């Protein structure tokens, strides 16, 4: 704080040590502040300070000099495609039709848990194949061994037990029922579900000489469990006869289609432990009456769903819509019949089928390849257009669209005869409208109801055909295998075999 020091008037007023004299120093800050405010203060007066003098330093700093750089970019051009108005409308309609389906599939892939526990192996792939599990039914193995031991001991006493030994060596004797009734223990077919976690094995016999007197089962194992029970299946479906073939649904991992030896087709929900059987077909003249040889789920793009195609030894290849009519009747079918020429003559017995859904012109068609026991391969084309739930007045009756389409897709040579037969049945039953069920209730001739499928015969094998499969990457290529020890690659657009492997 600065003080104004006035000059001393007398010499005796100098500061010094004194015991009796007091020195009074008048404060000048009030006087000086008032003088400054009034403007009478003399700036030449001396000032004093009690603080150290302030030190100031000036420093200079250098800043970065900014620079501007120019770059050249490509102009943003809007690329457009000039389409013919008619073609543009066709493309627009196509996108409106398929976009919802594509979007639903993308969402399904996002929500799918198929690869939830899958771990990618970045190590070098091995060329060798390792055995992970050996699946079997423990009670089957034990009973087979007991049956063999029993048959050996009985052979020592009489020779009439040889036939019984033949059956007991290949099956399981059921002691609770008739001694001739056995449980088939041969693995006849297997199928993986869509998630890849379950494998189903069908048990049956292939050496039948008459009616099937065996009981069979379908055993299902869950291979995604921490501890796989290889000797005991997680689910077992008991069936009254042998099971030649099974097929899991491509989208629903819990739906399993089962074909029986007696010609019956069943659908099971394996998640329902109490009542797994959902629906089953009947045994009629227009249905299957022989053992089911194969089952295939075919995608029907026009209806965004799946149909089930079955073939049997009776020469019928039938298309079913199980989620629409609960297997009450097929929606279409073809028959494998002898042709008029020598090259087209082949027996009915033992047909196998492989199907593939492809796009042909403006309609969605399915190409079926049917193989027979004599080695013949037949290509069938099944139209899977969307079925409209409408009715139309035709003559004296109102036909549903499904019923009239079923009759129209039959044998062209017998179409009028078939319509008259169905209408006659409708008059006897006093019906005013004809549905698909009425068509089958009239019991028509199967050769009239189903068109022949021998219009396009491929180069034949020299032995029975036991398998055919279309390529998942090329819709026209398929492989077939036969007992003639050959594997053949075909193109459905050509009669001749493209590749022949022995």
C-alpha cells in the first residue's frame, strides 16, 4: 500500500528513541484520495511503497501458418436404366411378388439358431474323416443277440426253426404278442432336420414276401446335447409296420413325414411328447396302396409354402398339401404307366422320386425324376400354380376351383368321362357343389384322375434305380444311382446321360 510522505517541518520532529515524546504520523491516503477526486492533487509529490517492485516480461509465440489445398472429385452422376414400359411393369410386378418373401427369409435367417453354437475352425482342414458317434438302439442289439442264441440252440433239435432263425437274426421277437410278430431292426432310411441338431432313423425290412407282420419304429437322436446318448434315442415313435422312408420338413425342424409299408403317410410333431401324431392319410384306390418308396418336400413359391411329394410301388406319384387338408386327399398326381412304344414300357413296381422346384416361363413348375426297378428314368413336370379358393358354375353343378383343377390335370383322353363320373356321383348324393373330397368320394379310375408321366423318358440304367438327387446349384442337373454299379449325371433337357461313372 502506498503512503504520501509530507516533509517534516522542524528538526526536532525527526524520528528517534524517546520515552516521553510521542510521534504522530498523519495518514495521507484519505487526503490524497480526496485530492485526486477533487483534482487538486499534485502528481509531483513523492510516493512510497511497501511492496517489492513488479517484474514484467514480454514473450513472443509463433503460430502455425494455415494452408489450403484443393482436390478434384468425380461428379456424382445419377445412373439410370431406360426400360421398355411393358418390361418395367413386368419387373415391378415381379419385385412386388418376391420382395416380401425375400424379406421374410432374411428375417428368418437373422432369428435362426442353426449356427448358434457353431465355432469356426481356422486350423488347416484335415483330409481324414473321424468317427464321432455310433448310434444304435440298445434294446434292439440285446434282443438280436438273444434271438441268435435261441435260434442256434433250437437248430440242434429240429430243422423247422431255420425260417424262424432267419427272422430272429434280422429282427426282434416280441414275446408278449404272437411269436411270428417281430420288431424290425434294420435301418431303412434317415433324415436330418432343418436346424441340423436332430437325426431320425427309420427301421424296417426289405425282404418282405407278402404282408408286413413286423412292428417298427422311428428313433430320433439330438446330437447337440452335451452328452449324446448313442444307445438310447431321445424320441421313439412306434409304428404298426415297417417304415421305408422318412423326411423332415425343410423349414420346421419339429415336423417329420413318415411313409409306411402299407401305403399310409403320417405327419408327426416330435415336440409334442403326449400326442406326436398330427395327421395321416387313408388307404384308397386313388391314394397309395403299396409301400411308400420315397418322400420329398417341394417348395411351392407361388404359395410360399411346401408340398409333400410321395411315390410308391403302385406307380403313383402324388402331391399333398398337408397343412391345407390334413392329408385328406392329394391335390394332384401322375401315374407311371406302360407306354405305347417299346422304349417306354416299364413296370410299376418300386419307383423312386427326386423333385426340384424351378422357374419355367411365367409359371412355377416342379421337375420330377422318377426311377423304376427296371432302370427307367422318367421326367415329370408338375404345375404348382396358386390354387384359388373360388367356385364357378359349370353345367348343373358349382365346381370349386381346386376340384376342377384336379379333374382338368388328369388324363386328357379321359377328362370328359371323369367329369361325367363325378357329376353322376353328385346327383346320386344330391349335391349342388362339388369339392375335392367329392371327387375322391366318387371313386374314379386312378388312370383317369392322374395323367401318365411317361412323356419324357431318359436313358435307362441296366438295373433298378434306388436313388436320384437334383443339384442344389443347377436346377437342371441330377444324379442317379443303380444296382448296375453306375452313377450317372443327367440334364433334364436332354435324353442322354452327360457323365457316366462306374
